[in-house]
């Protein structure tokens, strides 16, 4: 996978910057949805 205008090493650095944040946000959303569904 290559992003236009980026070298492969810089692409890995960019992805490593965003993936943990996106994973944590997704986990938070799923957790909140589970808690909300439990109260319904």
C-alpha cells in the first residue's frame, strides 16, 4: 500500500500515528453503545 507523494517509511509513520487513536475511539464507541443498550 502506497500513498501518493509519500515514501513507504513515511506512510508507516503516518499510519502508526492514526491507528491507535482510531482503535481507542472505536472501542470507546462500542463500550458506550453496550452500556446504553444495557439500560434500555
